[in-house]
C-alpha cells in the first residue's frame, strides 16, 4: 500500500493556482485510473486507485498548504505506513514549467507544505517535483505561486498532467525512470527521423539530362586531316 499526496490549497479560489499543481496531478490520476469518489477523511480529501495488485491512496490535504503535515501524518499513522511509502506531488520553483524530477529524501527548500510534512514525517519520503518556473525575484514568489497558470501555459500543463497519469503505474511499481520517460513522451515527444520532402523534388535519374564529360579528349578530325598526302600537296598550288 502507498500514499500519494498532492499539495495545494482547498477551495475554488485557489483551484487554478501554480501552488495547486499537486491537487491537479492527483485529480488527473484518479480520473484516468478509476479512482473512487473523493471523500472527507484525515483532514483532507481521499480517493483510492489500484495498479495491478498495488493499492494507492490519493490524499489532498484540506488544511491549507502550511499545515499539510497534519493531514499526511494522520493518514500515514492510520494505515501504519512508513515514510518511504509516501510520495508527495508539489510545485517546484527551481524547475522550468513542464519539467519534473523524482526525488527521495532531502530538505524542504523553504516550501511551506514540505516544511510541515517534515515536521510530522521527517525527510525520508518521496517527492515528485513539478516545475512551475520562478518569477525572477524572491519577493515575487508568494504572489506568483498563488496566481493561476497563464492561458498560454494550458497546453504545457495538460501535457504534463497526461504524462503523470500515463506514468503512474510505473511510479507505483517503483520504476521512477520509466515514470519520467512516460512524462517526457508527452512533454517532449521525439522528433521523426524522416526528413521532410523538398518542395521541388529532383526528377528521376532517367529523366535527367546527361552530364557532359569535360575530361574526354576531342577526337573529331578537321576536313584537312581527311586528305591524302598527294591531295594536300595539290591544294597548295590552287
């Protein structure tokens, strides 16, 4: 059994915020993989999905971001899970929009949701870091993460969420490499190796004009060279 946690703030006011990308990730996974109805439990919203024989609980804390650890700690203790069975999906300023990294353990890097989880679980849990980019200055961070994704970022966000859903079975199986590859197939699909055809393709070889061989010696004879010696002598007296 595993516990996947999406970080965000509850309520429609925050639904489209960059800070809520963790909620968005879990919503997409639940929708695509037959998640049961969300119900209130552990100070959050809980759903369940299965990947083969692996059961995964999906939890969206309703405590607001800076108290997320209360909800996560309660769910973990109820199900008697170790921190290693917990994976947190959260926004990451240090990654470009559409990028992600999977990490286990480490610091919270000032993220209020992770800071709260550290207080209740310690640092030894998994994270799926979802890039939202950086506003350029630390004084603008709060307003930036609490603002909605721009309309132009919609396709990028949709590709990322689709990729997370595609790769979810691999993440549940503990294969983070295949999980990230599944996301990359959506966010950065490989280009075709077949070169595009030119606007004016060359004609078939049979239709092309033959090339002139400029290296061949010219053996054509002049009229004078066709005369016999006697005829050439007679021509001098004409």
